[in-house]
């Protein structure tokens, strides 16, 4: 923990270059909103308070961070980063203030902790985190005097051609003492720049000219502080985060056959000795046990897959697949599906809000919705549970070791007893007692053609 620290996250920007109605910080990288990555990095250094500066129409942002231990501060007009920080004047309580842009998804807590520790150890009044990217582009250049002391940050739009040649740039992350000089400096900022805004970067020159101690700490990996200002940068950040995740899983004993065609979100957990095949998407809070084979071409989101499962060419959403079950090809497990252990869900089978117990099989062309399927039940091809009457959903119960013939319609609410057999092609509208045979179909009638009758006469 950094002693007596307040963190300010700047999240009021509109992100016009994203060409989106959605706030920039809510776009997703690695399966989570950008702001979520920033907040987690900041939270891990345990500041005493976290203040998030938001703009107008911030309901979606607040909803995304619902339940987080943060305070929101409204910046009614977007007049620049300096103006944004000034809104926290009466709210920031810590002796030191950490200022972080809200659009840095690859930010790490180690980087922030190191910056704060360097700031305090050096006794600096303000510390800037800088970097040396391959392409400085639109980043503000950090100017130093002949002695190497930081004296000014000049935005790229306002820089001269010589200043644009400077390789060291500003990341937008600062540590600063929370004192009257800070707030007076922010309140006296001018807008004499190309954008007509109150730049937070102007603090460096203000502190330097007033004899305050200014420190600049270069970051080693510029990717950690890569800001997102365009769709291209969003895609790049997502790719970098996926690469990090793949390297983490490979190191932990997971086989990923083709990393370039495997898409794994940052929060996914995969146990060792599992193999992930190409074309697989693992999204959200998915957890996969050991000795599984996942893929090829699977989409699995917010689901738990226990050990020894085999899933191929299938979609699994908010579901639980218990140990040693086999899913697919072309199965769809919708939210609330709970199957296994040792269950077989085959091709073109859909399961929704249903519990399918040990050893049950649904091999082909089946819909199980709002159902309870017992152990070792066999469900024939073309079977459907008719769970919706147009107004309400109803449940179907199929007890242990029942046999459901092909092309059966089970009209809920209905219960099929233990060991019962349903004849193929039946429509079942009433409960079937255990151990009985049920037939619910029209009697077959064979008729001769009229011309055939004439020939007989």
C-alpha cells in the first residue's frame, strides 16, 4: 500500500476519434471495458480513495462500475485535463495524488507502485511518467534542461519541428503532492494552445519555473502505457493482451495449437494439460479444468468446464459442463445448461435452463428447454420439449433410465417416470408412470390406390 494516496482516473473524454456513441473507456480489450483494466491496476496499489472524473451522459459508465469502491466527480464541460483534475479540489484527501488516464488497458499495478515510490523517495513535488516509443506521434514531448531536469511538456500540436524530434514523451500519468500550490496552479492555467483547453501538462513548466522539484521517470515497456484513441489502437491493445494471456497459459502447462487463431479473454482460467485447438474463443469468466480438449471452432463464454471434457464446433454460454462430458459437434448450450458428468450432447442439440444428469445421451437434433433429465436417459433424434405455451414456461422431468423415442414431442408440464419408454413419433401431453410404454400418435392406416382396385376387378 502507498501511504495516504488518492487516485484520480480521468474518464470524461468523449473519444471522438473512436467514431462511436459509446464512451471510449467502455470499449472492450481482452473481454473487459478499458476503464475496468485501469481501475484494477489502480486498486491493486490500494489507494485510500479512488476518484473517477466523468462527463455528461455517464449512466452507462457508472453502471459498468457498479459495486466498485469509487467516487464519481462530474466534469460538466470538457475543458481539458487540467480542468478535469481541478474538479477534485475539494474531494482528494490523500497527501499524494496519483493521476491516471482512463484509456490505458495494459497498465500494470507494478508500474504505478514504482512511480509512487520513486516520487516519495525523491521528495519530488511532481513526478511524470515518461516513455520512449518507436513512434512518438501525437504524444506530448518532454523537454529537459542541460542538467537533465524536466522543464516543460509541449503537446505535439503546439510543438516546433525541433521539439517534435525529441524521443521522450509524456504518458499522462503523474504523482503530485496534494497542497495549495497544486490547486492554485490548476486554477490559474491558461488556454493559449491549439485546442483552447486547460492542459494538465502545463503543470510541469509551472512547477519548474517556481523552483519546485520535478521528476520524470521513464517506463521500460511503452506498451504498458499505450493509450486508446482509435479503433486501430483498440485492436492492437486487444492483440497484445491476448498474446500475454497465451504466454501465461503456455507457461502454466496448457497446449494452444495455434495462438494466432485462438482468442482468450484476460480473466479466463485454464488448468494444465488441457489442449485448445484453433478457432476457439474463450470469453468472460470462463473456467476450464485439466485434461480437456476444446475446439476446433468453439465459442465458450462465462462457463465452467470440468476436467476431462471434449467440446468441438460448439457454442456454450453461461453453462456448467461436468467432468468427462462430450459436447458437439454443432451443439448449443444456452444460459442455465448444467450437463454431466459423462453426458453426451451431440450434433445440433440445444440445451437451455436444463439439468442433464450422469450418463444421459442426446445424440442428434434435440431441444431440451426447462428440463430435468435423469441419469442414463437416452433421447432419440428429433425430440423436443415443448416448454412454452405462448404465455409461460413449463418444466419437463425425465426420470432415470427412461428411453425417449425419436421424433417425440414432450408437452410441458409433464413427467416421464423411471425406465419408461416413449414410442417414436409420439406427442406426450400427460405424465407417464415408471416402467411403462407410452404411445401418443395416430394409428397407421394403409390404403390401396383406386386404380389398383380397378385392375383387381
